[in-house]
């Protein structure tokens, strides 16, 4: 199953936004073991869009199109699909009724232009969009599938994961065989080191295949097997997974499954502990990631973001003597932040993060992030040396804090 | 002069990196008034790269290729250029000598693999690379130019600006016209309503053109003019911008420029005020967005994330009577959170957010977000009714809080 991506939008050509959708989709196609050899960007021009679609349809079994399915006049992906597939546009009365109802429920009158969203190429099936009003579309055109999704990532990604990838994976198994992937997730080693530790397995891999994927501080090892059925695929995957796990040891924290935020909240629930955070360098990002998990309030109580030195004293009670002797970016200050937060937040467990996120170095090289974890069983801190880039240091620093918390909750303190 | 971009790299297809090069190049092509209708990404595969180059050469007058010109075995852009243009590879003894000298000056012996960089398609001219070792290449192939640049942005961009854009503009043959865009940014109206309010202008638009873009709660109207020079473009854009601004009124908050987080921090710096946040429904996201701006610490002091009802009392001193009478999701509670935080954080201004983010409704329909702002000049609250989706409610809620803060800082309180 060869899949191409066509991203639609003059704003992409003009460089006003970066095509992060293609990267997100590409990463998920790879995880699903689907072949993906080309991505295209075209502007909001009917002839050029239709040409790009036709060309992609000749090379690929499925073309995922992002953007251009909203309600406004310059959203012309539906028209381009009609032109590329050679089918007329039809109007879906039932869907138009649903749209009117949805607006009425919010107490607004629907702008007539929204009715464009009830038009679709003849034969197209709607793909539910739980986060927005514009449904996606799936159209069989000759030998290929044309699949249109919104350009807004928050709407596009859930549709991709819930509808499109499962559909493509099922289609890929059209010869009766199934393609089953397992994603072994690791934290704490660079990608090149993981690749080195598994180098002989990678070289020998046939079925299952092996691939390495880096994402936001985690390195993933994807094993993909093709087999007559799930059971046969599992029989191929089990022994290889066992060897990979043995080689990588405690760096492996999960196979597939939930994001690390949800894993940590699950461990907290198991132990019956509540958690709070105390943040400096990550500035609320750790709290935002934990509270991004539905149901977080069962374990998560709150955070104190103390961005300035004064706030660390005022809000967290970090002793001036600790700040003076050890500085803002130190294990001692991180531990004092955790202890101070534990006395103020109604939480059993506290994770504290300080550090130097840049752009200017703060007492330590940019990218130095210090994490402390305090639980009813003890407390410990650790210095992480991350890339000297503000955004990456904040993201990888909050990921690191979540992983150190995970290991503390499992009783595997990284040092005693 | 039509220019296409072909980015080379399997890591782009796998989503391990985002194709920011294409956005940067696209933006500079537009500034230079060069036509640019398509971008392509292909992996490190000779046949597919050569095919992508040949197709682009048929549509365009010049093809800018990024990536694949380094020293290692998987850098095969030179080979793909030979295949696409039908010319042999030649070895440049003089350049090989220069490479050896450069390494010798640094006291190192050059790895033999680096000699690949002295190979180039017959007829190609080298493009100087002041920041790295791999020179770019320019090759006339049939009716088109093939221009290869490194994939590393820090090397590619100076080469683009110093060598490639001037060359392409000269080749474009003194049409000398420029393409100038203005992005008018609005908050507070749905996209379909903005499109309706400007429908006649959109329909009549020729030069400048008009387009609508939705991103994270903001609706943008992009005007693009083609003209002999910047001054003439401004003369075309000014009157249309004035009409758009007049129609949309105070919904327009900026033309181009910084993200709303940075705009708000700028307004705070102008007034000499510091800011803190008190968050419930957004769970740290507002703090994370503000501290994501480099230099945020000049104005931003910290946040109290009070996720549970008890934390709102313990950490923010919200009176139990207020919670009991008005509930967690109310203007009164948001104002009490702001007042409580103002007494605890060393900040002149406080923004507080509470609400029902889901998945289960909390005293109000999911998507109900309440924002309160307190400044030395006063305090006010407002209820936002956002989509009933946890992630969207949190994102659009924090965007709404930033915009209400902006209006309070400008003295345009949304109600008195």
C-alpha cells in the first residue's frame, strides 16, 4: 500500500506556515508500516490541485489530501477531487440539516457559506470530524483512494488516527494478509546508540522489518510483520521483541499505548497518590502536558510556576541560602522547590523542574534542565543535558521529568 | 520565472524533521516576485529523486533542490541530477585540492569519503557555501535550471539569499515585479463569518488576491499584490487593507508580526507591568505559552495552577462561599481566582482561567471557559463558549485569555 500526501494551501507555498501536517502524517504512516515515497504541496488553484492529485493517484494506492475543505470560497479541495476523479459534485441535504442543527444548538444562525461543507464529490463517503465542522471525504477514483482531511492539525490528527490509518491498514491487507506493527518505546538513549545496540538485528531483519523513529525525546523501535493473520504475525513479532527488550533493558518503558503523561497518571492512580508540579524552566509545560490527559483531575492537583528567583522564594519557600550557595540551576534548588511545593500543594508526590532554557544562558549552558522528584518514599534529583535550543530544551525537559517521575513511582530511583 | 522546490530526505518522509526549508525558500521566492506553485519531498532513492526532478523541470524554469549533497553514501542528489539531466559525473581535481588544503589547515587528515564533494554533474557550476564544506551546484538542463543546496538551514539560507535569489531574479529577465503579502489577523469571529463580511471583496479580488486562514482561534485574511516594486504594491494593498480593517473593526489586532503571546508581553513591557496567571481548565497551558516566548521572564513572574476545588481554596484563597454560591465555572470564581493570585504572586496583572474542558461536563457544558483579568486599573470576567472538545477548549481558551488580556491592557475592557 503506497500512500502519498498532497498538502493544499497557498500559505504553505508562501512560507507563512510550515507543512507540519506532512511530517505528522508521514510519521504515522511509517508507524503503521505503510509505504510512503512522496509529499507534494500545491496552492489554492483548481487546475494545479487537480493535476497534483491525478499524478499522485498514478503513483500511489491512496492519496491523503490536507486542507481546502473548510467553508470559505477559497476552500476548493472538493472541486479538485471532482476534477481529478471525473465525477460531479452533489449536495447532501441530510448533512446540511445536521450543520444547521449544530449551529442552532450554540444559539447562532449559520452563515449560508457553511453549506459548502454539505457538498461532496459523487460517491464520496464522509469521515467524521469530532473536533470541527468540516467532515473529511473518502473517494474511490480509478485504482486509488482519495482521502481529504482538514488542514487544521487539531482536527486532522484525530481523524487520521481514528479513521484513516485503520482504513489504510485494512486496505493494505487486501491479499488476505495482515500487516502488524509493534512500537517499542524507549527513553534515555540517543537514537544512534539504540541503532548501534540493535545493528545486527536491523541488518538481518526481513519479516518482521525494523525501523527507528525519534520523537520528542523518545526513541521508538518499530517492528512490522506481514502474516496470514494476527496470530501468525504475533508469532513472528514475539521473539524479536523479546531480544530487543533484553538488549535495551530498562530503557524500554512501553510497547505502543498511551503517551507518557497518561502512563504516569495511571501509575499514580495505582498507588493512590496525588501529584503536583513546581516549574521554572518549563514554565507550565509539564502541568499543561499532565492536564492534557482526559481525567487528569483524579490524580493531578496543581502546579506552582515560579519563573523568577523572587517567585521561587515567595511561592515555593526556596531558602535564599540554597539559591545563593547552589544557584538557580542545581539539584539542591530543584529539591528545595519540590520540598516547598510539597508543603503547599495538597499532593503526595511533587515533580520540580528548573534549568537554563535560553535564549541567554542562566548560570549554566542553555539546555541544562534539572529535575527533582519527591514521593512519600524519598526524593532525588538529576541534571539533564539537552540541546541548546529553547523549545527543544523545554519539550525534552518536560518529557525527562515525566520519565524520571515514572521510574520513581516504580521504585527504580535513578540514584539513591 | 516559475520555481519549484524539491526537498530530498527520507527523514522528511518519516516525519523525523519538518520541511521548514521549503517554507523559508517559498517566503523568499514570494518576496522576490518569483512564481512558485509546487513543492515536493522525496526520499533518498535515486530513481524516485530523478523522476521528481524530471517532472519538476517540465513544469518549472528553475528547480531548487535541498539536501543530499553531503559527503556520505546516502547523499545522492548529485547522481540524481546526472540522471535527470542526462549528463555524466566528473571529478574536479582543483576542488579536491581545495578540500584537502582546508582539512590540512585545521590539522586534520581528510576522510576519503569527502572526495565525493569534488564530484559534480558535467557542466555544473559550484555555488559558494560560506558556512560549510559542501558547495551548492547549478546546472542547465534542457530548458530549466537545476540548483542544489545543502539541507542544513544554517548553510542553505545564506546561499539562497546571496547567490540563488539574485541569480533567479536576473534570469527572470527584469520583469522586476515583486509579490507582497499582508496578513490581517483577527480574533473573536468564526472563519465563515469573516468570509461572509468580506465576501464581495473576495469575489472582486484580482490583484491583490484575498485568502482566509484559520489557526488556533485566530482568523487571518491574507492580501497579496503583484507590482513593479514595493511602493506600487503598497499602493495596491493600502486601500484594500483599509476596507478590511473598517469592516472587521476591533476584531483586527495586528497585521503580520509576532504571535499573540509576544504581543501581550510587549504591551506589558510598555506599561511597565508584570503578569502572573491562575489556571484551572487550561492547566498550565497559558503559562506554557507565555513562557515559550524568549525573554518572557522580563514580564512574566509565575502561575498558580489550581486544578482541584480544594487547590483553589488552599493555593488561591478562593472563598468557600463563592465556590458554593456560584460554582467552579463562573465569572465570580474566575474573579476570585484572579484576586487571590494577585495577593500571592509578585505581579501587577493577573489572568485567571476556569471552566469545563471535559471529557465530563463540570457544572457547565464542555467547552465553557471563563476568563478574568485584573490590572491596577480594574478587573472583569467573560464567559467563552468554545467547541465541546478538551484539546480545542484548552487551546482556544488560552488564546481567548491572551486576547482578553490584550484588550484590558489597551484599556478596551470588554465590559465595565
